[in-house]
């Protein structure tokens, strides 16, 4: 009797962010195409947008529809399966990912509760905003975790301008003030983008609003300086530019409460403002808390070995923001939750899975910090490159820094689409850019 062919190895990746989507795309193009493995992506969203672009969506300087990727189409083009759903649990004994039911905006069920079997599981569900339990933050501040939240803030911003322009009374103090909590890369980039885009919105006929008098942007940071995770020189250069734009930078100030009409600081000062963004701190999604007995940090990140395997199950890996990965030099702490780390881990996982299928020993992940870049919209870009040209850290700014920043996004696009499509899209974007308003007005 002829023997039945062995079933293909089941690789399941949960989370379609930068790391997860790059991983399934490359695995699909190799193992999925050849039939050597069955590659599945589990994702609760329908579309993907590179997370560093969220601040531009919130400010209205980028139309998300032109940059979103549809998971279903990507799966069809790159030989993997897309399962629409959210991970609600994990059955390690049965080796199944548990999914909850999905529903539409009217509450009707789209997909029922289900499970996805795996042989190798990679968890890449990213991070969510950590408001540290601050009273009123969940009710009155908009986080920037998803494209939907970024679009929601932009709609609130445009609506606030339309409301102020159409009301009979004068603009109230604080009515068009924006308070951004958290001066990491997202908050800082948003502050600079908003300075331009809010004025652009007003310039489209909102004659009753005086930007210099009525609009005020504040950036609040609990640490002694903005961009606390980046080199001090970047922080100083960025602070100087923001001051030049009229953005009020408050450092060493902790938020104690967020209200509908403003923000209360721990020292008793009240900052009026009806538009509040919370961009301070991240943590792992709540589903990872005590999930299936796996080891996690106090911020819900999965503890992983240097091989990127979780500490208590060799069949499960974690990459990206949801993974607490030790630093390569053995120093305290973990690799920072940054886009370049996610990209490097996704690339390393390709080899890990190939070695796993071949029965070979796994290798340790080594993180390489290539520096940091902060985009301040059309005003400037600042950053530092590690080991670039001269073998040591080099401060950069201006046009060169802006080109380097854009190249990071091009690298992500190339990982998903290939070089030729990205080149054609870039050329098309240059040709049509002059026909656009430069700011989203709805």
C-alpha cells in the first residue's frame, strides 16, 4: 500500500503589523508557493497601514486610503491564508489559536468563534497605548494605535474647526487647543505636523478663526526632555524646532487627569484643550496577560529567548512590540519596540523557520541599532545613524535625514510588494502630488 504524503507544516502568524505581515509575505512566497508549508495569518483588521504613518493620518497630511494594504489581496498574491479574527486565547496542549466571533458595525456576526491549528506559532500582535490608569484618559483622549483612531482624531479636529467657524459666539479659550500627552516619536511628529495642517484647514475659507490667536498646540512629557529614548542631541534639535513653530513643550510634567475640556497636571496646573491625544507609553495587548501559562512582563509582553522562542514553549515564537527580547550585549532591559527591531526580527524568523523545518539548531537573534530618525513633516527631519560611513554615531538633519526617513518606509513596502511595484508607485506619487490639496479636509 502506498504511503500518504505527510501533511504540510502549519505555520500560523498572529498579527499583521510590520513584523507579522513581512513574515507571512516572505514565507508565502517561498514555503507557501512550493507547498512545503501551510502559512496562515490571523488578523482582526481588514487592512494594514505602516504604524509610523499614523501621526500623519491624524494630522491630515496623509490619506490612509492611498497607503493601506488589503490583507485578503496580499494573501492571494503571496500564497498564504488570511483568517479574519482576533486571538482570544491559546490551547497549547491541542496547539490551537482560539478566535472570537467578529461583528460588523451593526452588531451582526460576520464570523463565528473558531480555532486555528498550528505546528509553529508566531505571535506578532504589537502593542497598545498604556494610559497607566490615568482618570479620564480612556474617555476623553484619543490614542494612536490604529488607522481608525488616527482618522477619528482627524475628524474631531476638522469638526472642531468647522464648529468654531460657524458658531455665533467667538472662539472660546481652549476650544481649538490641542494637548498631546507623550513626547516620544509619535507625539513629537504629530505636534509638528499639526502646526501646518491645522493652518491649512483654516486657510480653506474658515475666516472666523485666527490661527495665531485661537490655535495652540502643547506637547506634554513626564521625562526631563522630549524623545527620552533617543540621543540628547536629537531631543535638543527637535525642541528648538518645535519652539520655533510656536509649539509649547512642557517636560517633567505628569498628567493626573484628562477632562472633556482639558488636561490636569500633577502639580495642579490645568491646560485647557478640547482635543487630546494620548501617545505616552505602550504595553502588550490584554489578551497576553497570563495567556496559557506563558511568561510575560508586567506590561504584558511575552518573554522570549534569544532564539525568539517564548520561554515556556519551543513551538511558539514572539516578535515585534509584543516580545520582550533580551539585548544582545546582555545589558539590563529589552530591545526597544521600534519598527527597525520588528523588521529585523521578521527577517531572522525566516531563517529560524527554515532551520526548524530542516531539523537544524536555531540561531540567536542579534539586534543592530542603525540609529533613529524623527520626521517633523515638511519643516525638517533629524536623527542619528549608527556606524554609518565613519563607524560611529553621526547626527544628521535636513534633506538627507528626510530621504533616510522615507527610505525606511520604502524598505517596508519593498518587503511586501517587491522593488518594481514600489518604484512605479513612487513615480506615480510624484506625478500626482501637485494635484492634491496637501491636507485631508474630511
